[in-house]
């Protein structure tokens, strides 16, 4: 167990950040799954905007790597473009 006040505070703040990061990452994965499950082009375009914004935000905060975000966005863009109008 930590002995210093600052170490105890660091443990508390890390726990708060971990929970928030997990929530944001999980909600992003949910949007991506919804996008992959859709067959409607218009709905897919709207979901793609949301998903790409969320992925960029995760990469900016170093929750996921920037290349992973770019790779996911690229695959999703190909998926959306392949849908029939």
C-alpha cells in the first residue's frame, strides 16, 4: 500500500481515469458494431461520422494508438462506400 499522500491521490485519480477511459472505449466499440451491422447507406454515413469522431478523440487522448484509429476509420470508410445506395 502507498505510504505518501501524493501516492494515495495518484491511485485515486488513476482509478477515475481508468473508468472513464474504459467507458469511452467501450461506447466507441458499440458504435462501430452498430455501423458494421447496418445495411442502410444513409444511417451508415451518419454512424461513420460519429464513429470516426469518437476514434479520433480516443487517439488524441492516447486511449488507443493513432495508427489503430486510422486503420479502423479506413476499414469503416471502405465498408460504408461499398454499401448500395
